[in-house]
C-alpha cells in the first residue's frame, strides 16, 4: 500500500478510534496505546474490507473488537462508557475531541504484509 494514503487514513480516523478506545479503558495514555494497536490490526486486515462505502463501519467493528480483546487480556470489566451522543457528530466528521493529540502510525517491517 501507499504510505501517504495510509497516513491520510490514520489522520482521518484517529479521533474516532481514540474516542472508542478511551470509552473502553477510561485513561488517555492507555487509549492512545490501544489506538495504535487498533491501527496495526486495521493495516494488517485492509485487504478484507471489500466495500469502500462501508469502511467506517468495518473500522469501528475492528476497534471495538480490539478493545474487548484488550479488556479480556487485562481481565477488566466492560466499558465504563461508550461514545457520548454529543461527540458522535465530531467523530463522524473526523474531528478529534482533542486535536492537539495526534497519532502517527509508522509500521515497521514485521507489521507489513509483504
């Protein structure tokens, strides 16, 4: 894949993914780490997303599954909160709730397919 296109995709969706992760773990640093893990999963599974118009739903499903897996690994309870309804509009339009915090995911060779 194209590295520039990947970076654009990450920047476009990082607010949504961070908000989902934060909703599950309730701690900013842990949520940022989890968001990076989510983007690694997304990168590894990009080839499984067959319909571009359903990409956001596919992405959110991967994010939520990754969060549940994370909680299982640390044997925590279900999410303390989900995304508040008032924040959904910001997230749908790719506006992070805290724009000063950006994630830049650069995948090393072990995370790339091929």
